[in-house]
C-alpha cells in the first residue's frame, strides 16, 4: 500500500515540446549595434557618419560604463565604444580631406606656381642673433686673426709638435684613449707624467720645441677632460669629453695609413668659435696629404663639437657603356664629443690666470643662445 501512495504523490513531469526546424529559421536574429556602425563606416556618407558619432556621444552620457558592475563587461564596453569612435573620426577626416582636394583641383590652373615646402623649425634655425657672429671673409677680421698666437703656424713658420700626457692620478684604462689620439694626430709623442708639475713640463717642452701640450684626465676609468695648451704664449683651452667610442667598437672600421689628414670645420660662426677653430687646426700639419684620403671633421652643433675620423673610398659602377664613380665614407675612429669649459689667456695658471671665456651653469638655461 505504501508504494502505491508514493507513486501517486509523484508528479508527472511535463513532456518537452518538440520545436520544428522551420520555426528556428523563422526567428529573427538580433542585430547588434556594432554591425550597424561597421556598415556605416564601410559605405556611409558624411552625414551618416556624423549622426553615428552623435549617437555614440549621447550613449556615453545617458548610459555610461560606470553603471555596469562587472569589471570585465565594463572593460569590453569601453574598448568597443572607443574603437568605434576612433574609426568614425578617421573616416570623417578622410572624407573631408578628399572633398578639399577635389575643390582645390578644380580651382587650380595649369600655369599656377606652387609654393615650396616649408622647412621645419629647429633650435639651430631659431638661434638668437649675436653681436659676436662674424664673417670669415671680412678683411678686418682676417687682419685681427692673423695677429693672434697662431700666426706663426698659419704663416708656415712652425710645424706642429704635440706632447701627449696624462694627469698624475690615473689608471691603465686611459692608455687606450692616448693610443688612439696618437694614431690620428701626426707628430705627436707620448710621455709618462709620473709626478712632474705642469710648470716644469711646460718649460721642458718649450726648450725641446713642442708647440702644444695635450693632457687627458679621467673619471671612473674613462676619459673625462682634455686640456690643450699652446706654447710658448698660450692660450689654454679645456674641453669636457663625452660619449667616447673607441675604434674597435665601431662596425666596419678602417685603419689609419699615417698620412696627414684633411680637416673640415663646420658651424663655427662667432669670434670665440673662430678662435677654437684655429686652436684645433694648429694641432695638425698644414700640408695635407691627399693620397691617404683621410678626413677629420669638427662639427659644431649647439656648442657641442663632434669629432669624426673618416677615409673616403672611390667606387666605379658601370651600367653598360656608362661609368659612374661613387664616393663612400669609411669611419676609422675613435668617435667623441667635446664641450668647451674655458679659454684662458697665456699658459695654464689656475690661480692668477685671466679667462677670456668661462662656461657657467646659467649659460645652458636659454636654449636658443649659442656661443660658438
């Protein structure tokens, strides 16, 4: 009896209704807003695109993404709306540009002269005008330059003889830079500093007929400063060395043949710039040996002097009967940058020496003011 009562109490499960396959196809698929906007982006007029943009903006105001509690859904909504907005704006921009081009093409005549492209504005081009900027071709400037401490060199009365040495405190890492200096400066001789003062070194070098002294100081086992003293009456120049790259670190570098190199100076436009140009020129022999095909460049840009050492190579390229000669540059190395710290009158004297020009920290504040 108990089993029968239990069976009666059990409710009969409702049978599932069978759905025809024809009815499934009859149901309409819901069209997502993304598909509509995609269609408008692909083939839509400007008015349609603008209307769609307004709809998106109103949707962001009325139904913002902050209302959705689920983080994942919120992220998807933000990504979808932003991407649609970007695509609509880009399409509108292209449409406007096309319309402008069509209008301009209709208005333009065949004999119309087109304006040249505007050169981009750089800090070098926006340089402030300075009273010290001069022309090298001016006769008065040439006369004043010929009367300075380097007149004997430029009148071919003296051949440069360079003494290379280091500071008293140094490590073995500095000799690598000294070796490469000796390679590209002809008539240069390296001497160990030991514990000699600069005063005694200058006296002995004047007696032996040296024209210049180059002293390299280091910091953290890297070359840091370059002191250039012209003998016998000065001036003294000090440079800060930056971004030193040695010969072995340059890919496809060449080797120097020992010939006297050609010199190229660029963008030295002030009186101070010409003075530094003459000081650097006086290190190298005046008779350039063109057979060696070696070139040294000192390029001034925003008061930073970039040093490069090249060899130029001639290559013939024949196209049937025609023959073209092309020139290629092969870097020899080293490569470094110099920044002028001061110019002192006479020989090196840190206590009582007079400074013609001295770099201060406030000088670097004005970005369009240059001194070389």
